[in-house]
């Protein structure tokens, strides 16, 4: 397996950017789902003081 077509480091950089994009998307989805969960819990009254 030789890299004679000149595509040596370029795919590595592209895959690194792809990994960063996937991690950023995962963090965004995680934070948004946590915010939605907190909003639903708040609207259901789970954070209100039980009196």
C-alpha cells in the first residue's frame, strides 16, 4: 500500500475535522436534551418546594 496519488496527510486532517464535528454535534445534542429535560421537569413542578 503506497500513497502515490498524493493523498497522504489530507485524509487524516479531514478525518480529524470529522471527529471534531461529530464530538461538537454530540455535545450540542447532549446539552439541548439536558435543557429540554430540565424545562420539562420545571414545568411539571419537580423543582418547586413541596409545602
